[in-house]
């Protein structure tokens, strides 16, 4: 697993272009399904660069085949918790004063309260889970085995989510436990410059 090099991330963040900032903001603004599609495309391109054999899934029970094994891909956008108060009598005033820039940077990931829910996980249907966190300054890619999700108590996996959806669970990555995920399950981090290049149709 990769060690997090915050100094390198800081130096690269300073060089973010307007196009890269626009790309980041666009990704954060996507609806859930479209966001999930972007995450899957990005992970697929990264894995191919790593030398993995990547194939399309054969059914909807998992997302991708990597080195002949069924794997799952999940993504989440890291945003500081909203402090919007709709109990205020003046709703318009509350909306206008609400902080819209809630990006959380990985270089200070524990200084702001945030919570990413990695959900709709069916551990019996895949080998590894690739979960991707989009921070304000970079993208972090993690990998965890299905057995580790269940057995690693620090993951705090819950096998209960939606009523009636048996075998479907979730876990949370937050400002309180992100260090554990970075220390144990981080694969790599990439800048938005790298994201831009990987997703650019001109680049084959």
C-alpha cells in the first residue's frame, strides 16, 4: 500500500489549472448515478495502467472483473458537514449565508467534520472492493477484501442498510477514522491533473 505524501499533494495542488478546478467542481456536482459511472471509468483506466487484466462485468451483481475475479467499485465525495439551519424563521437569509464551498482537502482531512457512506455493499458477490474518495485537492483510491470488510473491526461494517435488502451493508469513512483507511487500505492518490488526463477522450 502507498504512503500518503502530503507535501507532494500540496505542491501539485498549487499548480491546479482552471480546467482542473472546473473538472473537480463538475464531478462534485454530478447526480449519484452519473458520479458512479465516472468513478468506474476512472478506476478502470487506473487499473489498466497498473497492468491488471480488466474486463466488463457479466451481470449487475458486481461492477468489474479484475485479473479474472469479480470486484466492486464505490465512490464518494468528501464534503464538510452542512451547518445550514432551516429552523431559522428567515429561510432566505439562511440559504444566502450558507457556506457553499465545503471541500475537504486530504492534507487536513481531520480538521473538518465529514462523513462518507460506502453503501449498498454485498460482500458475498465480490472479491475486492475499490472505494474512491474525492477530496478537494486529490482523489484517493483504496482497496479492501470482502473478508476484511467483515472481519476488520475498525471498518465498522454493518450488514443492515435498507429494509428487505438482505446481504446488503455499509461502512462509513469519516474524519475520525480516515487515518486508519490511509494507513491500511490506500492504493494510491492522484491529482485532478491526472484525473483530467485519464478521462480526456483525446488520450488513448
